[in-house]
């Protein structure tokens, strides 16, 4: 009998000898759970590193004493405490401790000029601008990016030491920079922003995960000088150079339409893809195809092993070559957690085939998890890591159910071998297709709650699409690697490989685009809450441990047809599902609770709710009326429309909303409407209201807006001064501006001004109202508003003194960003007795009017509160 602790420290038993107290089990799974619990406890518990180290030392001490006294159960518990302490201490060190001269400590969210001395960590890579989009208000420029290690920052005329990594972004093309080059940089230093809306990726948290707390922006390549070229050799520099060389080779041989996708698929260069191009992969649940992940490592290992075996290379030598190549590929692909997970599993499989030992999927997966957390414990909280390991765990547990009875029955195998060759090939293809479909269904079901929570998507088309993309994906990777290997010394062969890679990537992207355009293929959903998500996976995990594994059976060793071997293959007997019934009942009950809460969430309150979404320089306001109807006033921002759509969608989904009864677009400035085409795809919308002069101009953006509304089949209606919107309750929505004929001057002067009144409470939404329309509004009788939007993002052109005196708002909200100068507006509204809130500083701002007519204190997302 081998004790649990012996398994941990004995290298020969680390993977295969897993006996605990005389029965088969998975000790590394328990180790992973303990370390993960410590990491999670440190993130949410706030304990000091001293407490964690003391817990680890005490745990190891008690484990040693209890083990010597023969109290095995208590010794295991003590060892678990020690592992929890180690996990907590390691995460605390990575998450909280930085050098006192860390460059991130000099950075602020608002860019400031800086002069730095640094060394390039990676080679420079060019980010080409995406195709023209009429809805993008600020077309992006061609950029060059690289990671730098900061060495000094200039303070006046002297230099101060500095440390830490930063992302360098330069507009235009730089001279080729290699890892190890010393640079002098004149630019602007910027700290990562803070999430301003619910369900939005927090840039600061992501930066701490990467330990890269600042970015440097250069508006011109002349701001970067190469002081000294790299000298000597290092592993990191060699990996960076290989990556840069591969990227240049792909762009040299493939068409520019496919080169960026090839660089993402083969090298992990995700920055070279426009988010708009990534969207179809997300919608179809195939996002793992376009980023280097476990699928890519598996395909590489399979292709290389088959090629080496066809060359009559000895089996063990081929296995060693596969293991070494996958490790090098993981380094070149930036060693992301899914890549490292797949690399460890490939090594485990190679070791199993080398020694003819059993492959314990869950234990091997736990080993990969421990390696990932040892490299970076904060990866535990990254959704990519969670999805990768969750998918593999589900496949390890439920995958064997797809095993053919024919494969395990000697008589059936004999009958199958006696059939004609075409019949055997057809049956083999059908079996592989069935297995691929089962794998796709298993992964989709297991990861569905997590995908719904983080991406608000349920994409059943992924089940059908996953088996179909394997062939073009495999061929694209095989030919793409041919380009990388032959591009430097055999151009004709590289061109043939490039043509094949280009064609297969085009086929792959075309299939995914058609699947994304198929309406029933995906569904946008609010997504489950965190507490429900944790519960569903705890219940599922407990159920799996209850019925898995039941027994192990002998199988035929891979690579040795017809020869019986003692390779242990986990099996799941259907008869064991009788023990699963109580877990199934609990699982169904928990799902019913989750759906019930999601259904009741929009019905809470019965008051009036108003949320000003933080969209930067733009505008979006969500008004939830007491009768249950939802109004969205404006929907856009400067820059990428997809970003604005995600920010607005997150606020809507956080409120449990999937339907918008009315969208009011105040005027035809692009930063007030460019997110609507994407929102039309994510939500059902009752009607879109515009002013009579909204489409008087003809621009590409306005034409795209009108066409998208028409394609969605949503009614387009006009409203003007004196008009009212039906609310279905005692709330009143009155249009105060513009007159039907408009003002005949600027677009801002024709902004729709909407007043929401309910039980003595008033909310005023102004768009970009400016003179002379502003004078027409303030000529109306004065009313005291509880909440008023500051016109035109607080610009001085909106005459803030006059408007603040007229509306006498209790709360004035500026919808803007940090770079907008709104000091005059803030002073004017404060002088008029208003409390000023700014979505650029405070994040999304939520006002709640209670059913009795009361107004709760405003809730600002960046300040915490009730969000």
C-alpha cells in the first residue's frame, strides 16, 4: 500500500501510482483543490502573507507528527491545511507585492508625459488597422506594439530607477526592434483603467494578473530611439525572435486577409485581429479555434507523431520529439494556461506510451493545473483557464461513454475485421464522427453555465460546428507550419503551403461566419449569478465523485494493435447512475431556482430606475419604468461601436433585461447611436424614435443605422416637441425639444430633450443640447428636476450656467470621459446647488425612485455600493 504523501514526493508514482488506503483514487485532484482553495481565500479573504506562511508551516509540522504516530486521516487533513497555506501565500505574493520603484506606481489613469529608459522584452509587431467601418467614429491608425522592461524614468533633469514591465504602443511603423534592445522612449505614461460598468472586464485586475501595471503611448515613431542593440543570447530572446520571425513569414507568404488569422491560430498573435472579426467565433462557440489553445497543441502533437512514424523513426524517439516540440511550441505561443495544460497532458500521454502505463485523465489534468498555478496563481480567476480545464475535466469523465461496444468486445472486433475494406472505412468514419459529436456536446453542456455567465451567450450551433471545423483546422495548421518551416529556405514549397493554408482558413472563417449569421444558432442571455454558478459546479462535481470511477478494465495499448496490455482506461457504467438520482434531483432544483431568480429579477421594485451607463465620450441611459417597460436613451460612444455595445449590454443584463421597449436617439452625432446596430442583434426592441431631422444628412454611418433598423424589422418613428411616449403606467414621458421643423442649424441644437415624470419626481435627458435649441428649452416654465443630464458632456458650449440655473437639479450627471474638460460645467452646477456625478470618474450611475416616491442615494459602480 502506498500512502498519499508518498505519492506526492515519489516521482515514479506521481502520475501512475495513486493508491490511497488500498483503493484507486486521484490524489493530485485533492492537492489541486487545496491549493486552489488557498488562492481563492487569499483573493477574497484579505489575510496577510504571514498568516498563510504560518498556516503552511503548522500544517506541515502536524502532518509530520501525525504521520509518525500512524494517524493517517488526521495527517492528510494537516497536509491539506499546509497546501491551502502555500496556495494563499503564493497568491498573496504575486497579487500584492511589487517593487517600490514599480513603473505602475508612477502611472495615472489620465495620460502624462514621460521619458523612460527600457529594454525590449519582446520583438516589435505591427498592428494593422481593421477594415473601414462607417460606425467607427475614430478610425484606428497603424500601430507597433511590444513589451518593455523599464529601467529608469526621468525626473526633471535627473534619472530615477524604475522597474516592472509595460506595454509600449507607438503610432506608425518603428524600425525593427528585437528582444534585448535598449531603448529611450518619449511618450505618455498611462495606468490601466477601472471597469465602469457591470459585467465589464476590469483592466486593472487584468494588468495585475499579468504584473504589467502601465502602458506607454507614443504618437510618433520618432519618440523611440534604439540606444543599443541586443548582445549575447538568452532563452527569452530566442523565443521572442522565433515568434517575430514566424509572424513576418506568415505576412510575407499569406494574403493579408488571412495572415492575421494565421498568426493568431499558429503563434497566438491575437492583437493582430480586429474585435469585430473575432465576434463570429464568439457567437458560434468556436473562439478556441482562433487562439492558440489545447486544440492546437493536440493537433500539432498528432501531426508530428504521424509524420515521424511514417518516416520509420523508432516509436520512443518519435514520442521524445513530440514532447520536446510541444514544449517549444508552448513557449513560442506565450505559454498561456490552456497551452500549458495541453502541453502537460501531451507529456503525460507520451510518458504513458513510453512506459506502457495507464493514463489517469483527471489526475493528469490536476498535474497540469498545479503547474499552471505554480507559474501564475492568478490564472485561477481567468475565464480562459477555467473553460479550458472544465472542458477537459468533462471530457475525461463523460468521454468514455462514447466508446463503441465493438471496440471492447473481441467477437465484435473479429466480425468488423472480416468486413470489406470500404465498409470498414465507412464504419470507422461514422464512429469518429459520432465520437466528435459526443465530445462537442459534452464540452458544450459542461461549459454552458460558465459561458453564459461571462459571455452571456448560449450557442447550440457549436455542437454542430465543432466536428466540422476539425478538418479545415487541421489542414490549415499543417500547411501553416509548412510555411513557417520552409519559408526561409524553400520559397516555392512555402508558397504551395501558403495557398493551402489560405484556402483552409478562408473555408473555416466562411463556415463560422455563416453559422454566426444563422439566428437560432446563438442566444444572448443575462447569464447566471455568481452564487448560482458556484452552486451548479459544486453539485456537478459532487455527483461526478459519487459515480466515477466505478472500475477499470484492460484495453489495447495504443500503437500495438492486437496485443493486450495493462493500460488502465477509466470506464463509467450506466448501472451506476442509480446512485446519481439524488444529485440529479438537487441539480434540477438548483436550475429551477436559478431560472426563477432570473425571471423575478426584472419584476423587483415597482419604482422608477434610471442608469447612466459609463461609455466614455458618448451617451446611453437606461430608464426602467414602474409598469415594467424599458427605455434606452442614446446608444453610442467615440471609437469602436462594439465596445459601447458591450458596456450597454452589461448594464442591461445586470438588471436582468433582455427586451427594450423603446430606443430614443437624441440626434445624429455618431457617438450617440453607433452601438445600436449591435444592440439590435443582442436584444429585442419594440421601436426606435428619432427627431424629424435625424436623417436629413446622408452619411455612411446614418445609412448603416437606418439599414440595420430595417433589417431587424423594428419600427422607426418620429417624435418632436409636445410628443409623448406611452409608458403603460402613471409615468409621463414628454418631449420638450426639438420642434418638428428643427432649428435649422447644428445637429446638437436639434437634440431630443425628454422629461420623465412620476409621482412628483422628474428626470431630464438632454443629449447634446446646444444653442439656439438650449435657449428654446430654458424659455419654458421652470421645474425642479431630481436628476438631469448635463448637456453635451459638460462642454462649455452648452452654456452650463444658464441651464444649471433653469433646471435646478438635485443631481447633475455628466456622461463623459477623463480627457473631457468639464470644470466649468461642474462649477456651474455646484453653484446652482446640484451634486455633480461624472460617469468618467464614477462609472455607471444608478438612481432608484422607490414606490412611495422616495429617492435613494445614487449608486456609482466605481464606488461599490449595491451593484
